[in-house]
């Protein structure tokens, strides 16, 4: 036995709860049940508003009181649903009974049988998930994501002229600027953001096997597909006209794949920032009172980016699994999606936590231009590309007869360190036009950044 009180199993509900708490309002069991109540209530209002089966439209006050069950949904409703489900052993049926209780309390027993009318549980669930996922992405995840892009944009502009040695394959390469490199990430993330913004949140409302069979028997003259489309659209969702019992979840697979893609780009950002910190390009601002190592007092560890890496990997693992699992349902329905979808919040939660760490981490670093300059000055051989390219241009223009300029520079620089003096002497001895020679003699590693600064404007 243990003396511990009940403890959260997931760190998202324990150690990291403050960073992800906004998701719980939508993607928790309570958030899902509130959305289910919303769908049930709106279906009642729709049916009575259209005088279906001899009903009459509710008064404005009755509509307000009915919707208050959603607006004021809290602990009493959570507790009551738990009591009802203990008997029904069915979560959606418990929601139906809760709505019926509200109707009784409002003196609206005459329309009680319109509660959950002609609806299968998945009609309620698919709309509820579409509502909660849409709210979670647009109100919680995307604001965090946009904040990271905004910080990258800001730093890209701040460091647009900060020349630095590039590294391809981890080796010294043609210089760039820190601003341009951060702009690359901002551009990549922004492109994915547009795709996520364009997500269609689909919904179906067509009965037990997607055929409107019970609807048609109850009222043969009604245009049930049109009614279904109008109702689904009234919730701010896109109607899916062709489904089995379930909405096919393709929109979810598309969304989670895009967020997983964003996670991987963010992971790449983290590994690069971590490496720049390791090289001394970025200095970290110590947090007052914080400890970097239990034994080495000097340490300031890049924990924000390391934490983000781990959480991005976890998020993508879960979201990739959901994207793969949710698009398959045996015949007209199985329940594999039921358990899977309860982990949407976990998948998004690890991504939100990572975004929080990245944003905080980016705010705790500053560029050390001296370190960048020293690295550039130690690697004059990176100008070999410029020299051999200019020679080739001069040969083509008839101002040089040098044979195989690339091989000439390869012999001079490959696997070697060449300092300023050696490179200057080499250029002085080249058979090329004077204008070209002057351009090369004036060139430095810090000045060999092409259009890097102007490219930041592409953001």
C-alpha cells in the first residue's frame, strides 16, 4: 500500500500542467461531454425551430435556458453525468438523459422525445470531436505556434546582417547570416501554418449507417440530407455527405499529419539552436536562482530546447498513430476510434508544451557576434568557392586561360586551413582581369554572404 493520494499518470496533468491547461477545456472528458451536450441541445433547437413533427419554436428565454446547460457546464454536470453513466454504461446515453432532465426542469417534457432524435451516438460524437479539436487547435495550439513564428521573425530581422560561418555536413561552408537561417525556419513554419488554418473540420449527421433510414421512415417528405447539411453547417463545421456510421476521420488524419510535420520542423529548429549554443554563437541568459548542474556551478544548459525535442517526438508519435489508426473502421463501424480519439489531447499537449519551451528558450538567448567573427576569421578557405567561380567566369569571358579552376582551388584548400595572407598571395598571382582580382582581394569570409540579408525580406 502507499500513503500517496491519487496522482496524475501523465506529466501533462502533473509537472507540466500550467503550460497545457488551456487544452483541458476542450480535449478532456469533461470538454467532450460539454460539446456533446451542445450538439444535443442545438439539434433540439433546430428541430423545434423548424416545427418538426408538430413541435413549436422555443421562446428566446427557453432557448437561453436550454443553452445555459452548455454555457454553465461545470462540476455539478460532470458529477451528474458520472452518476448516469454508472447506470447506462454508455457515455452518450448519459448525456441524452442529462438533457432530458433539463427539459423536465424547464417544463418542456412535450419535446423530450426529440432529444437525440434519429441520431446514433457517432452523430453526436463526430460533431463533438470536430468542435473540440477545432477549438483546441485555433484557441490554444495555433496561438502558441504563431508566437514562436513571430519570435523567429523578430530575431531573423534583428540578426539579418550577422554574418556567420555556415556548416554543411558539419564542416565549414559558404557563410550566411544568422537572420537568414532563422528566416528559413519561420518561412517553413508559416507555410505549414497556412495549411493548418485551411483545415476542414468535417461532420456527419445521417444515422446508424449513414443512410438516413430512421429519419425517412419518421418523415418521408423531409429533405433529410439538406436538413443534415444545414444543421452541421450551423455548428461551424463542413458537412460530409457520404459516410458509414462514423464520419471517416480523414480530416483528422490530415490535421494531425500537418501538426506532426510542424513538430518535426520545430525539432530541427531546436537541434540547430542547441548546436549554435554549443558553438558559442548564442549565449544563454541564466534564470535567477536556477541551477544548471547539481555538481558544476558554471553550467547553463539549453534545457528549453532539449525539453522541446523530447515533447515534439512524443507528440508526433501519438499524432502519427492517430492519423494512421483513425482512417480505418471495419465495415460500417468499429470502436477502435473511440479509445484512440481520447488521446488527441495528449498528442496536442506535448506539442503545446514544446512550443511553450521553444518560445521561452528563444527569449533567453542572445547572439555573440565576437564568436561568429572569430569563427569566420579562422576559415578563409571558404572563399575557395568564390575564387574558382570568378576564374571560370573570367575564362569564359576570354580574360584567363587557367585550366580547371575547380581543381586548382581544390589543391590549395581541401582539408587545409588557409589564412588571409596565403589566400591574398594566391589571388595576386592569378591570371584574371584586374576588376575581378580586385573584387576577390576585397572579399572576406564575413563579407561573403551573398543576398542573405535581403532574403530575410521574403518573410
